[in-house]
C-alpha cells in the first residue's frame, strides 16, 4: 500500500501521461485507460494540453495547485 504522499506523487505522474503510457503504468488495456481518461475529462479533473490527436497529454490543474500551496507549519 502507498503512503498518502506516495499515492499523490503516483497520481500526478499517471495523470501527466497519455493513454498509452497510462495503460503501461497501470497494467490495463488501452481501452480501459482511454475510458478512464475520458471520464476524468468529463468530470473536469483533467484537461488535455495541446491539440494532438494521438499521444495527448493531460493536466490536473487543481491537483497541481494543491501541491504548489505553501506548507502550513504548526508549532
């Protein structure tokens, strides 16, 4: 099992890939990865970057914004 930080890093890594690379990373069929990516796009979780029809890359802006927030230190 992943720690929350490891899981977040893996999620960002996977979301930054195109469908074919997601398929290899997760060990699933291309159709499964493509369907999952399309659903993430429909839900507004990721958006395609650029106009490529093949090898499209996606961005999860809200996740990146969270990761870029300054750390909140508590005494």
